[in-house]
């Protein structure tokens, strides 16, 4: 299952793709499923089109292919659809098996400043706490010395 942000990123990548999968009047056949599987393994992201002669909608074709191939339906607009599935061969080739962590430099800077401010507050609080304890000790000593 992918998040909405990942889905949005994949939709933006799919805008540049050419349509490589055509569904005709025969509908979703075994040959079409095999071809879609090969394309998903090679590219991870594919765009398909349902021709007017087909008796199925793009959503129906997308759902059938997703179920057969264990893929994710990214988008269905008009008679076109986009599918995605993580490719094991691409992950091995590119070394992308490890999750990439994107670091937002603005957020990282803000987090660093907040952490520094928190450390400074804790340091000051500790100083004033120790100063209050020392003042209380001195007052007690002065009271004891005054009684004697």
C-alpha cells in the first residue's frame, strides 16, 4: 500500500510516459496480463489505454490488472490508466532495495534550531535551580548562625 504523497509523485512521473499497453475488444486476456507483468518488471510504472471497441472502462481494466498482477492502480482518467508495482530486478540493478530517505533542508535546519534552543533552556533552568538551592542553604545557615 502506498501513501497519497507517493501516489501523487507517481502520477507526476506518469505524465511524461507514453502509452505502452493497449486494451482492445478482446478485453483483459492472459497475453495482456503477461505483457503488463513484463512491462511492470522492466519499468515499474506503465500507462495503458482502453480502446473504444472494448466493452470495459479504464477503471474496470485497471482493477482487473491490479488484482492479477498485485499492482497498485495509480490513476484512471478517461480511457487511460496508470499502474505501478515495485520491480525486484530494477531494485537489484540500481541498488534501490534500501529505502531512500529524503531530507528537507529547511525542516532539518528548523529542527536543529529548536533542539539548540531547548538545550539552552534546559541549561539555564539547571543553573537557576542550582542557584536557588544554594541561596536556600545560605539562608538556613544564616538563620542557624543567628539563633546561636
